[in-house]
């Protein structure tokens, strides 16, 4: 019996997939189809797969060509599968020509003609979501660069109240169209990425929602709790997604880290210590303008995200110890948050430096996430008995913003707010920052 194996994502199942499977089956007597898992696709940089694994498997099954369906979960699995299933022929479409020649060592490799004029990417790119940028800051270039990796979206529209000097370059580099007035801008888009100073934030968000546009706000969200409630109410009423652009929340490794910490592997979590410090130098004034404040406003969203994820929403008390500049802005702040059964600390600074790592301590062990923990791609679980220590590696591509953008698009398509950073979690993070802004601060 001649055994054939082929692999694919089979997202938004189309004619090209059907033909490929039909031709693959015709190569032998028994066809094994490997369908990629969501994690594996993310790992190999394939973001924005629309259909769930179950749907993709079901679609392959319904063709009737597959005698067996397996799941592809890791790099190098193809060799393992070929040996395990005693495969005679490995086949894929001609778009992969040459790529799998190394498998010739294990079986025959055949590249089948690809069906012309159709692909999952093309289908994803019809009915693209038009995403505009309200406000332009340094982060915008990174955002637009990363957006290139996410299919199903078109970024081109920009609306700015104040034109920064680098706007012209940005317009040229990313072929942007700057809209002179807000109405025309909203008419041209489905969703908006908002990066404006806190004093304009609430108005900008509400305006977008009134125009029924989905909203992604670059962190930090610095509105009052009442305003946040108004925002979420209007977003729900108008069927709009509301998301905070706090990139760590959407990265693959951070998700795994939360799951692992919550699994009980380190026992009960006793403390979380997460720092985020910078010495901004020349960019200090710009950062202060952008967040209308010092280090807590600028950076504490990150450690607060960790606190909320690992210790929950209900903290008992929060204290801030700040070193201020002449204008009374905190350049360095140590934060102490107490919970019923745990405690959390963080150093945040825009003019000061600490190790940017994170330690999650438990009564059975701890998790060490090296700096910069907010761009997590590697962490270790450590125990009293060193032999039990484990290292975990995940992919973190580019600036990490692509995961956030991909999640935003996915949420819009699924008509459901993100579960990776929920509205309640955004509220808790914003509340902690607001407490700093009204607190009687301890300074040193
Ligand atoms: N395929 C094909 N003809 C097409 C599209 C895909 O023969 N027009 C083949 C691929 O070469 C591969 C299999 O179908 O062997 C599964 O491909 P997959 O990557 O899932 O589909 P694409 O449409 O190429 O997806 P994407 O655009 O996301 O890369």
C-alpha cells in the first residue's frame, strides 16, 4: 500500500485545497492529512487564521479524500510522521517548491501544481477591515510596520490634530492618506487605532464609537472609571469592539505564562515582582507630554497587567514611593500592592534603571522571566530541587504589536471583545493608575 502525506492550514477552505487533496490522494492508496494547530501557525508567523482547528479538520474530512487526519504541532514533526506512519510520498503545492527537498532522505517528495488565482490569504484580503490612525506618535511607525504581517486589514487613513515633524516621512513610507476633517476620516474607515494625549483620549474614543467604529487605544488608557463605563456602554450599544493596545497581553508566551502560573505548578502565588524602567534622555519631554505625567502614567500599565493576571482584580491596598523632578513629576516610583493572600511590587521609571525582569513566587517554586519580561519569549520554572527546573521558549516576532493587531481583527470578525485583556482588567489597571494620580504620594 502506497502511503501519501500532506500538510496545510486549510483556512477558509477553498477550491485550491480541494484540488490539492484530490491530487494527493491520486498519488497513492492511503492519504494522511496534517492540519496545523493554531499555536504552530502562530509560531511560524501565520497570524489571523480565521477558522478554528475543528472547522479546518471538518472541512478536510468532508472532501472524503483523507483516510487519516493528524494535527501538526511542531517544527520537525514531518520527519517524525513520515517515519511513524511509514510514508512513501510527501506532497504539497508548488508554492513550496524546493522547500521540502530535505525530506527526500526519508521518502519521495512531490510538488503538485497549485490552483491558480486562489488562496486563503486572498480570501482574507477581500472585505478587508479598514483601520485608520487617529493621532500619530513615534509608536505609529512601529504599528504600521507590524500591521503588514496581519492579513485582512488595510491601513492607510490618518487623522491628526497636531502634525508632528515626522508625519511627512510616515505618509511617504506607509502610503498614508491624511484626512483634513474627522467626518471624512470616519467615513473612510471601519476601525481606529487611537494614540492621543490623555486630555483628548475620552473624546476621541467616544467620537469613534458614536460613529460606530471599533476602537483600539494605545496604552495607557487614562480616563476616569465613570468615563470608562460610558465608553464600554456605548461600545456595547453600538456593537463595537473596544480594546487596549497593551501588547504583552496578546503575545503567545505571555498567555502560556499565565496558564502555567495558574496551573498550580509553583503552588499558591505569593508575590509578583515586575519592573519596567527606562532612561529616556532626550525623549523624556515627549513621553511626559504623551501621558501627561511621569513614570507611573507612562509605564505602570505593564506591571499592573501582570498583577491583574496573576493575582486578580481585587487588591486591598496600593502604595507609591516616588522620586520626583523639579516639576513634581515622578521619574522613578516603587509600587506596592497588597492582596488578601499575596503582595506585588514594581519599579517603574522614565529616568532610572532597574533589572527589567519578573518573578512570580509561589509556595512550591517560582517563575523567572528575564528582562524584558514584557516581550516574553522565554521563562524558567525553578524549584528547591534544581533537577525539577524547566525552561520554556516561545516565538516573539518583531515588536510584538502584530499579535495585538491580529487579536483586534479577530475580535472584530468574531464580534466579541478580547478575552486576553478583558474590559474588567482594563478597568482595574486604569483604576490603579488613577489612584496614583489622586493619591497623597510618598516622595523621597
Ligand atoms: N494550495 C494549492 N492551491 C492553492 C492554494 C493552496 O494547491 N491555490 C495547497 C498548498 O500548496 C498546500 C495546501 O493547499 O499544499 C494547503 O495550503 P494552505 O497554506 O493551507 O492554503 P493557502 O491558500 O496557500 O493559505 P495561505 O494563503 O494562508 O498561505
